[in-house]
C-alpha cells in the first residue's frame, strides 16, 4: 500500500542525490513490494530515465510531526525499519502470496461450480431452442408411454338458452368433467403398429371406461365400464366383452402414421383448413406451409425454473405463455399464401382465419409449463391451463386444465391380443337387432296403454258389459297392432277382462279391467293379469 510516509521517504532520499533505482532497491530489501514502489514512482511523476521528481509534493514531515528519528536512516525509522514494521518482513510477504493463491483457487472453484449449476439448471438454454429440438425428437421417436388428463369445469348455464352445451351442463354430467388417456404406442415396425390405450370419462353420475389395443392391423376394444345412458340402455349388455375389427392397409397407415402434428390434417383443421381445401394443395405447397408452421412462434418463455426429476429423468423446467402476436402473424401468413396460391380456386381464395383469431382472443389466463429432458431434449411433462370465455354469453367461462406425462421414449412395447373376441359386425348387428326388438316392445306397451281407453269406450257402448270384447273389432285391432296370434291372449266375462301380448324377452305385457298395465312372467289364463 502506498502511504504518505513512503512518498515522503522517496522524495527525501532523491533530494539528497540518490537515483530512484537505488531508493527502490533499498525499499525492496526491507520488505516493500515492487507494485507499491512503482505506484509511488508514478504518483511522484518520476520518469524511468530521469531521477528528477516531476510533480510537486508536500514537504516531508518534520521529525516532531513523525515523532521519529530522521527518515533517511532506514535502520532507525519506525515506518521503514524492517525489525519493527511487520509489512517489511519477507516471510509475511510470502504468506501473502499463499493467501492470494488460495483465494484465486477458491474463486475458480466457485466460478466452476456456478457454471456447472447454470448448465445443469438450463440457465443458458432457451425454451425456443429446446422446444424445437423436442419437436424433432418426437418426430424421430418410435415409441412412448403417456398419461394425459383433461379436466373441464363447465359454467352453470340457463336451460332456457337452448345452448349446445345444455347436455354437457345437465344434472347428469354436473359441472366437472374429466377425461384421461393412459397407454403406450410403438410404430417402429411400419408393418405392425402397436397401441395399448385406456380411456376413462368421469362427469358427475356419468362415467365410462373403454380400452383399445392395436396389433397386426386389428383393433381390439372392450367396454369395461358402460355409462348409464337412458336412451342407449343396451350398452350395459356389451360390457367386459372384447370386440375386434380389422384395418385395411390404407386405414392403418392413415391412423397410425408417424407423429407429425404440424403437417397433419387434424392440425390444419384447427386453423380452419378443412379436408377439401387441404387436398387441393400440391405437395410443394404443403411443404411450404409446413415450413411456415415450423418457423412460427406459438409460445414464449416467461420464466426458467430449476431442473426437476420427472420419472427419475432430470428435466429443464420452463413456464411459458401463448405468443399471441406470433400466432396471429402465422395465421395471416397462411391466409395470404393460400390466397396467392389459389387465385383461380374459390376454396383457396376464400379461406379466412378470422374465426380462429377471434377464438384466440377468447382464451384467457393461459399458463403453460414444460419439463424437457436435460440429456435427450424429449418432453416428459406438459401442463397447460386456461379459460375460454364468452362461449355462450358474455359471462360464461369454461376452465380447462391439461396434464400429460411421458416416459419410456423409444422403448419397445408388447401388445397381447385377447383370446375370446367377438367381431365388430356381430356387435353392431346385435345392437341393431336388440334396438329393433326394444323399439317393438315400446310400441306394444304404447298400444296396450291406448287400448285401455278404447276398451272403456267399448264397455260403455255395450251397456257396461265386456262380453264380446275378445272377438270385437277393437280386440282384432289391438291384436294386429301389438303381436302375432301365438303371443296374443284375451280373456273376458261380462264384468271383467284381461289381455296380454308377448315381448322380445319372452315376458308379457298385460292389461285388465282393474286398470293393471305392466309386465308379467306368464300369459293370462283368467280375466286378471298374473302379477
């Protein structure tokens, strides 16, 4: 450290005719370091080739001020005396160097650890780069397992609004709906795609579960839990039964083609491009639209979080939002390209994305989170939540939350085909036949109910007497409406009657003069239904 005493000493020694180099050597021998002596030379304005002091400095302190002997005598001056000044001890100088080296090592270790942590936590990684690489990795992947849950909170709608969501917001479904898909797929072998997926739906008192398997171009399905739907009562009769139907090569290829959501028709339909319009494009035009889509900005990073493990896989954790400007620019670019490409085509030239842009404005409170593998840059968890407002009225809001968890990327899967299987044709045929029979049963029940009134009219016209009912025109009309001769029975006396007709399940529907109008297990033998 350059002190006032050091500067005064150098000035005093040089004023006596000594060169700076001589004074410097004396200082170095007494423990001062080269840096301090050179800094003192610079402050005093001493040139390297001249011993003259170039700058004016304050006169040296008087002996009385320093309270010490004359400064030139280094051996007796307290400030510069090696024996009494700790800063002049050579051993202390060496110890200072050691401390400096240790400090540098510690700082280097801290910097290395900080750099490693920054790399590990993804501090220098952008979501845009990671998401792009994640998309490419999904395209190149051949298999994965997934667990996706979609939760929907529906608004309470006015039933008189005649809304298309009236059914969804009914008492049967309630306000909360949850749809989950758990399974895995394997498309490594184009000749034998594999899929094993279970879909579950829960909505109030309405719930159902169905499982799909795909192997060797055959789809297997089982309804493990049938929803209780009053207008489709026969569903419960097909639970826990495997059904199958084959896929032809074209259907299988379309249904299980390699995952490319950007260039697929379902994705294009989301932006308002229907199948007819999409098929009018040449392959070159489709490729150009694919490039527009790949280069578009759909999301933007809002926050980087630390690395977390998802299924034991270290993953970068990001929070992102919709890039609304980027999405709208993309939609406008698609629209302009189709207009310029299809000037002579009515479908292409009339294509508009305004409806999609308006729908984007209805999405509010969007929050997205992504966990992408630190090593393989594959998605391991995606969480999205948002509100959709103004669906029915200005105040209605639908809340949607989607969570998808992935694992076992590029690991082969095995799908076991069920042993006891019914064909899909037999199921459809059985459902249609059963539906037909149940429809006929409903007709019989309705006609029998109407017959009660017609028989009362007959009874009044016949002077309060049922005699002749079974051979009357009314009876023949009822018989013609409800059943054949083998399943129709009529018993009558002057004061009572009973009529029955057979149903599809071999039970009977019966009415009698007491007002009974219900099913029985046996045909009538008297003028009273056997209850």
